[in-house]
């Protein structure tokens, strides 16, 4: 993906600390409660949950690559870097939908499912598919609730 895929604002393509999930309680809520949803586009699985906006970010992410799939940390780190980079270049898809929803945010957890390395282009393509699907669901939920 080229940087031109990002929104025109200078820092829009970054991934700041406020855009990362660091709260253990939020992670527990996402994976323990019934309010989260999930979808898959192999090699990624996405678990997402709507929440109240905090820290100024309307979307927060978490990337998980199981040790079961990649024994060496260098391999896990490479995959996490690919996923973060793909999100960074495609996040505008989701943020365009979220900008109309004041006080609302979404928490996203990307979980790697493949046992092999995938090219960066394929990861970016699957990330785009997932973010488009989440954006559609959020848009549809907003219309059902009379927001749009």
C-alpha cells in the first residue's frame, strides 16, 4: 500500500499510543463478555467491540500472534509489524464511518491464525476486507438505531 491511501492530514497515517489497547480490563471485556463480535479473513481474525470514546481515539487496536504458531520472537514481531502497518494504511476506511459518531469508539483485536508467513500485500488486502466489513456493520447499526 502506498501512503496516498491514507487521509490527507499529516499525522493521519501514524499509530499513536492512544490508538493501542493497553487496558487489561478492556481486553478482558472483549474476550470474556458477550458484547464483542468477531469475523475472519484468513489469515486474520478480528474481534471488535463498541465502547465509549476515551483518550481521544475512536479506534483502538491490539495485535496478537500466538506463540503456538511462531516459536521465534523475531517471526512473531515481523507478523505483528505487518498487521500494524496494514492497519495504519487502511484505518481511514473505519475512521470515516466513526467520525460521525460522537462519543463512540471501537476496540479492535487482530489475531493471527496462519502457521506460515504471508506477504505484506496479502495482509494489507485482508486488513482492508476486514475494516470494510466492520465499517459496514457499524454504519448499518447506526442506521438501525436512527443515527444516520
